[in-house]
C-alpha cells in the first residue's frame, strides 16, 4: 500500500506538471490548441455564462478541499498520506475542464502597439510564472504538491508537525505565489474581454482565498502569524509598520 501511495503521488505530480505548463500556454496564447483567446466561437452571453461556471468550479473545489474541516472529513475516506496529492489531482481536473471548455471572448479592451510596451508585458508575464515557481521551492515544493507526504509514508516515517517560516520572498510579501499568478494573468499586450474576465475573476478569488487561508494559518500558528501579518504586507512588496514592537 505504501508503494501504491508513492506511485499515486508521483502520478498526481506528473499531471500537475503537464497542467502547469499548459496553463502558461493557455494564459499567454502560446503553443496550445485552446487558450483564453483560441477556441470554439460562441455568443458572448453563452461564453460569459460558461466561463463563469468554469471559474466557479475551480474556486469552490480549491477553497473547499483546502479547509481543515474538509481535510478532517476527507481523511476518513482517503489515507492521510495521499490527501495532498488528491487535492492537487482534483485541482488539476478543475483546471483541465476549464482549459477544455473555455469560450474565447475576443472583443479588445486594450492593446499595446509599441514594441517596448509589448516587450515589457512579455517580461512581466514570464516573471510572474517564475515568481510562482520559485516561491513554491522556498516553502517546500515537494510538500506543497504531496510528494514529501507519500515519500515519508513509503519509508514508514511520520510526517512532522508544520513549522512556520518566512524564507526570502516571504519576508517581502506574505503570498508571493498569489502575487506571481496575478502578475502573469494581467501581463498581456492585448487584453480581450475573455482575458479580462479570467484575470479579474481569478484576482477576486485570490483576495478571498487569502482571507480564508490566513484565518487557518492564525489558528495553526497563533501569534507568530499575527505578528507576521503586522510586519509584512499581503501582496504589494512594501514595508508595513508593525503595530506592536517585535522582540
């Protein structure tokens, strides 16, 4: 069973890698058959309805399965060692559904024609994705995507209690992963209505998800996280004055 759990975790991670790479192409209209602005045509009303449902499916799945109360219930059904891998798998399925069924909405909101502006948007786009990837490794990429859990289970070792840490970028903003996604989603030289819907909806979801996530982190780490919130801003990398002096 431990070997099966390890194989399952590796398979879920492989699916994540493919989904992550496709997401880059989907948002940037790069090298993929269907993207934000490439796909089957539909009337704007139908496209809007379908796209909102797809975004909602991901938001509900991602937020619900990340909550502690759901994890406590879910681990009565699935082994704790593969809980994170299963979360990653379901998140990938929600994204794959979105990539598959997304309907382009091609009315142009704005377009940048100057070569320097286009280059700046392209650099920001790639910088956003790089920030996402680097930030996952700073806090343990393997644990975030379930690999560490299945590996320790395979070796019959207990999973250690969570440790609060704020390495490098996490000393500048509390959520560099979310910041990277926001940058990547908004950095485009041609903003269509469909792209604006995607970027706006995911940004709104991010702001809501942060509130839910930080509530759970405060329950888990208490004053350590409360003091961290006072010292470090949420998304904008600017210093914030602590309301209480730190020792």
